[in-house]
């Protein structure tokens, strides 16, 4: 199975790298008559060609070229598109490249191209448009029970911010921070506040020019997303359909997600983007070296590919190829595929979809989670192996889904099998509410169990106040100890949109077991901007 996935992956990489018929440009100026687009070069474009915008992997006609130079194109917008300075524009190279001429078959220089529009007195020096959004939230989470041993209260403060082209400059910043602690542990927190602070993202970027960017700080690079967050410097340069980059920094600390320079790493990547029949294809290849206490710990290649070149099908693949690793203080040169993940989704019609995924990546470490014990066991059983899912909308307002998972790793006596099914109806007659029913089962080497859940929600005041009510039954049996986990849970939600960017929510879960009863109370206030 793995060899087939790897083979398909490598074929997809070769196919993607072989395509290069798309060039990317950017709107540089707007007049009352024409839209001006700047390219690195316009080889392969001609007068009367169409330029496109890209939306959801679909190419949409936007500009008809009337004037052309070696690095610029100008023409009238079509289809009513409201283009802005800085918008990305794409052109398709012709198979047989034509000479670059205007409608009179005469070479046009960049200066002449600008002069042809009498309304232009100067080209705007800055094409940066500021875009700012963010979120602040305060949450309190309390657990109360009939035994004091599991009672506690937790506070959580989060702040996220994204600012593109601040002050219409080349500078952009991004951050996502949380401060999370239990009230009973406040004394320890004051001694080491770093235990409560989690920095998931904190970086600043600078556009050196229209093709090169530099960033510093903690950031996940989407071209090599499965590698995770990187603390350090990231440089990227774009040329045509390709982009290259270099990364120097370190990995976050394993135990608390803090900064640890001793986990130094560096690497480089090359990425290619293209289209086939207006459908996007992206491929990245990276090489990384990671250290532990500055000693080489691992050297590997990383491959990532996603495409939708087959109609209604989306494919994503990623893999790591170990070249060198250190295990039990023993150095080992290697060439083996690890951390393989692949998924294929198919939507023949809007009412029906299928997906298949294969996952052999390492288990995820959660530094913060609100999942309870039963949900954590279910997710752990689903985490690796093969998973199949289908969703269908047979009639209006009704959605049905089912999923199946299979995992068998080295050392397992029996495979882990999970199954889930759900049904939801978004317009229950008379009460104008949404109703959902869920069922999940798991069979593993250490636990068998079932989860049943029923939930109903509706707006009390449309768009302002909503509420939800649900019940859940958990029945787990531990195979090695002959013990059981039987839970009955009642859930209640209430949300209030105080104003457009300010909301308040309250959640309650009451869980009842044979000897233990406890309730969770969650209150959250969120301000967006």
C-alpha cells in the first residue's frame, strides 16, 4: 500500500514540474480606461489574449490585452471585475510563442505603454494595501464534582492579529498567543510565567521587492506545512511558476512549546505552481537538517503535493524521506519513507462526496485541548491508518455521513477499527431548529466502545441569540482490566452576539457516572476587529 502511494506521489511530482504554461503578474495601476499589469516578462503572451484571476482553483477571465511590452500589459477589464492595485493576475503562455507587438504590429516600450493613456500623469509608487484583522478573547473553564480531587478553575486569554502591509508599507506581522493557567497553580506561574504562555505564531515579514520576502519569528510555512512551526528566518523568492526559499532557525521545545535554540535546524525548498485546464497544481520539495543540542539528529527530504487537475477531484500528498538519523546514540544513514500522508476527495455532484486518506505520521502532541477522556481515546484510534468517509444530501436540509477507519501498526495483536455515522436536519418543522444524531464505535487492542449523541440547536432571536441542547451516552469496556466506563452527559449552549464584533457564549456539560458526578462550565467573551 505504501509503495503504491509513494509511486503515485512521485509521478504527480514529475507531472507537476513538467507543466509551466502559467505566468503570474500583479495589477500595478488603474486608469478610467485600462488596467495595467506588471510581469517579470511577457514572453508567450500576445495582444488580444485574456488575463485571468484565480478563485477556488478556477481561472476567471478578467482583462483583454490591448497593449503589450516586454514586462507589462494593459487592457480593458471584462466580466465586470472590480480589480485593485496589488491583485494577482495570471496569463497563459501560448504553445507557439508569438512576437510581442501591439495592434499595429509595432514593438512598444514600457515608457510608450504608459504614455498611451492620456489620463496617467504618474505611476503610483506604492501598490501596498493595508489589511488588518484580529481577535481577543477571555475564557473561564470550571470543573465541579462530588469529589474535590478533580475540582479546578482555568482561565485562558488569547490574542491573534494579522496585519498585511501595515501603513501601506512592505511590512506585515502575524501573531497568535495564549495565556492559560489553573487558579490553584498561580503561585507556580508567577515563578515561571513561561509555563502558562503559549506562542503558536509570532512573526514579521518584509517584502524586499515584488518577488522576494523575508520573515523573522515563529511561523509555519505553507509550502512545507507538515514540518511545523519554525523559530528563525525564512526567505522566499518567486520567479514565474517557481518559488525557492531558505529556512534557518530551530524547532519549538517538545515539552512546553517554548523557544529552544539547541534544537537548531536549517533547510531549503523549491515549489512549483501551475494549472491544467484552469485547475491549480502545487508541488514542493525541501531538504532539512535538524539537530539536538547542536549535534546532527536527523537529515531528511520533505515532499508535498496537492492538485485538482481531475475535475471534481482533489489530491493532497506529503512524505518525509529519512537520509540520516540518530537512534539510541547510534548514527544511521538511511533512505526510507516516513511520515506519509495522502488524501483524495471526489465530489461528482454538489450533494455527494467521497474521501479516502492514509496516515502514517507521528501522533499529535496537544499543548491545549478541551477534549474529554472518551473523545481522546476515539481520536487516538482514528489518528493513523486508512480512513474512508462519504457524505450525501438526499433531500433539502438533510445531510447523512459515514466514516470507517482501519489501523494496524507493528506490535499490535489486532487492528484498530473505528466506525461513525451521523445525520443532521437543519430545518425541523414547527420548531425551526437543527437536529443532529451521531454514533461512533471503536475496537482496539485495549478498549472497545460506543458513543451515541443527540443535539438540537436554534436561534432564539435570529442572528443575535442562539441556544443548543444535547445528550451523549458513552459505553467503553477495557479489555485488559475487565473494567468499564459508562457516562451519561447533558449539554447546554447559549450564545449572544452583543454587537457585530463582540460575542458572549456559555456552555455546560453535566457528566454522570456510577460513583462520580461532575459538571463543566465554560464562559467566553470574544472581540473581533
